C-alpha cells in the first residue's frame, strides 16, 4: 500500500516540479499541491533529500523512456532524433527541470544533487552508443563521436531554452549533425 501511495505521490510531485522547478522546492507547498502532508512525504521518501533523489531519478527515467530503443542507427542520426524530442515544446518542462538539476549538481559531492550531471551524461552516452554500429561502439573514436553529439545537443538545448528560437537552433543542430 505504501509503495502504491509513494508512486502516486511521486508522479504528482514530478508533475508539480516540472511546472515550478525543483531547486527551491519546499515540502509544505509541495505536499499541499499533491494532496498530501509533509509528514507523509517524509515517511514515504525518508527525507526531503530522498524525495529530491526520487524526483531526479524519475526525470532521468522520463527522458530516457522517450527515446531509448527508438532511435535510428548512427550517433549523429540518433542525435538528430533526440534533438527533435528536445525541441518539442511539449517537452520544455522536462528540459528546464533537467537544466536546473544539471546545473545544481555540478561540483556537488554530497546530498541529493550529487552525481546527477555525470549520471545524465552517462545515460545519454549509453543511448547514443546503442545506436552506433557494433564495430564502432567500443572504440575511442566511437566514444569521441558520441561525446561530440551529446555536446552539440546539450549546448543547443541551453540555447533553445534561453532564446526560444527553435528554427535557428534546429538549423544549427541539423547542420552540425547531418552527414
């Protein structure tokens, strides 16, 4: 029963932080927004840090489920497909949450933010690796290619969020990643 309630509240909390942000999240307003109490949230997640970790894991899972296993062959081609997902206005709240958490985790070695940025880099490199030809996957050149594609996507995502200029940024991504 607690697991079902935990899952339900995690989904509601995830929807809430997608619209409000996570860095300054406070338990009392979050609990009110999801129809619970701070006490229940602390019971189900162990602490505010536990809740933040669960929300960050949920965000990573959401991003990966949207594209993993459905990408075309090749790191650049899969990068273009990921970009289409990133540039979709329906995913803007996930993208903003990712940037907020990514920036918050840089240089942090303890607490709920620790490791988030490095984990997302590893997640996306793995997604791109699966799309590469088998003979390329485990080579230094294959890793360098995946890293370059990821760097382009990350920079373009930041530019898109800053400017909202989807047409310009998409043209740049296509120019960089197209063969």
